[in-house]
C-alpha cells in the first residue's frame, strides 16, 4: 500500500500547474473599465472568461460560481478588502484561478471566516496572492487537486486549513507549494480529514502554535510533507514544537525531507541531507532532514532547487539564444561563516558543462545525479561569492504538459482503491 501511495504522489507532484488544460474563451473583462466591481464582472462573465482587475482597493465580498480566471494587475496593488467579519472570496466552482491580489480584512475577526474559501471545489489555482488578517487565510473544504502556491499567508489565526465538506466529503490530492506561511496566531497549516495532500517547498515560520498540525482526532493519512523550511514555530508551548501528526503521514519523499531550524544534523557524505533522522514530536519522523534551507526557482517551467546554509543569496539565469545554446545560472552568495550549497539542476532542461566561483574554475565537493537531477555540492569559507554554472539548454520536455485530465482522474481512482483496500485491511 505504501508503494502505491508513493506512486500516487510522484505522479501528483510532477503534474505541473501548467497542465490545467482549460478551454477558456477569448473574452476578457476589465475592472473597473467594463464593470466597476469585481462581483459584477463575475456575474456577467461566461465560463473560462478572464477577469483582469486594475490597481485599486475593492471593498467587496466575492462569490465565484463558475470556472474563471481572475487576475490582478501584476506589479500593482490590487486589494480586495472586507469591511465586516465574513469570507472575502468564496469559490464554489471548479477550475477557478485567482492570482495577484491582496486579500485582507479592515476589521478584526470573531467568526471562523476565511480570506479564500474553496467550498467543495476542485482543480483551482490560488497563486501569487498576499492573504492577511483573517481567521483562516486559505480554507480548502472537500476539494481535490487544488493548487495553493507562491502566496504570502500571514497574520491570520490559521494560515492554511484543509478539512472535509459537510462532514462527509474529504479533501485529498491538494498541493500546497512554495508559499510563505508566517506569523499566524495559531497553526501555520492544519489538515483535518484530508488524505494524500502534498505540502512542499514552503517556508513555515514563526507561527504561534505548530508550523503544521494534523490532529489525532482526524483520520488524515498519506499526506506527504517534504522540502519545507520549519523555522521558529510553537512559541505557544514554551519550546520548539514545530509539527505534530498521527502515524501514516510521510515527512520525506524520494530520500529528502524538511529543514528544521532547531535541528543540527551530521552530513559526512556531503549531499546536504543529514545522516541522522529527526523526530520533532511523537509519530513525526523525518528520516532525511535537510542540512540547510530549501528554495526552488522556476526556470522554463522546471524547478532548480537549492539547499544552503548561506546567510543570503540571489538567483538569476540567462539564455544566450535558442535550444542547444549556452545557458548560465548565477548565484550571488554572502555569508559570515562557512557555507555550503547543493544545487539541483533538472536534466530534462539542462546539460551541465562547468562551474566557476569568483571567476575561477571550481571542482565540486560532490557531484551526483539521478534520473531527474544533476546535484552539485560546493562549500566555501565566509565572504561574498559569485557562482556561475555553465551548461546547455536541452529544451522543455512535453511529458508533463501532455498529461491529460483523464490520466489525473485515473490516479484519483487509484487513490480511492488504495483507501478502500486500507479500510478492508483494518477491518
């Protein structure tokens, strides 16, 4: 059963967000040019229309009941502000994208309202938003295959909450990816009555209670949590207590776990993975904790991953011309102590050629590769360094983006069969 579960997650996390092959219409509605309010634009729109919202403060509570692309202007402040204690944005339809908004309350909360509520909705995308001042920042109740990614979720009571819908519809197969979930007054993430969800590449920091909690009273299992940074959570308990969960949830994937700010591991083989496991709390065992914080950078729809203990670094890349032409990755690293970095380059995108540090050729302390990544490990003394990695762009594989929704549904069926099998075994 564990093997089937891991196959399920492998398929799920390789399923790119670009694969939502939604047949949107060509119609674009502009707010406030065409309609003065976002809700009026939603009401007037046809399925899969694009609603483009210009900068401004929109004092509204929104209900989305059809598949739409709702996008705030990139690089501008587009705020949706609730002036009473209620949900700000409620999504009751599948295949909805909401991006580039500031979603916040102008009053304090007293009820269990949410900044974004996905109510029995599936295949939705909540991305590149800042969500502030709610009881729950993002609430997923009863949906599947939703993506919550690249958001800042801060100063709520709960950051992201996953639970069942109307007591009988569980939330499963959702992906919480590459968010900053920080300074919330209780849990950063909580999963109640939800299975087979993936929590990956997030920074979960300085939340008052747990960074991530799966309570004992909920039958939530087969959730996979890896490549996250757990930093300074659990002040409420008077000690570092960053995660809590029952058995049958997994805290690593493909031999890599999470970074824990209160753990100091041992790495004698220089792969940026501790040789010793870490147990944050009962039943939470990270067998492969990371030796430094994890960050991921999107390059041509692939992820370049870096694990490092450097104080600060900046990432950029350049492509000289077409496919097969030189490709350069640049890192500006500064640290007041000895530092290391493990840089993982996707093999479907990139062919490695050479590495330079401060203009001189550099031989990696460790060089490994698997079917998906080339891993470069380097370490230097304190100071400021310019790291350049040279190679060639292979070109995007179409494998991920040609996965059809039919295939995804077949994975879902597989998961349901695994669940039934598990229940039969327990019986």
